């Protein structure tokens, strides 16, 4: 498998520009080294932090304007 931030940067930049929002690209563990549900747990943990008080403050985002998406996990 291939991919990562460098290969997805133009897509993420376009999403950010068109949606007029902050785009957060979260890293997550991959199979087979870390089997299911590691990637899902990492995504949920990232989302939980993003909308937490600490995450909102650090990122400067409005938690009412958060969307979740991805091209892989």
C-alpha cells in the first residue's frame, strides 16, 4: 500500500480552501503491524482530542464546524 500526508497534501489543501475550514490530518497505526481496530481507535482518539477544550484551544477551531473524512482507514 502507498500513501500518506505527502501524497494527500493537495487533496487536503483543496478541502480546506473549498470548505473554508481547518483540516486536520491525523496519523494512525496500520495493519498488519497493528491489526483492527487500532486504526479506528486512533481516529476516534484524534477526533476526541480535536473537539476537546485543549484541542480547540491549541488548533483555534470551532468544534461546531468539524467534519470527519478519510481516504484510507
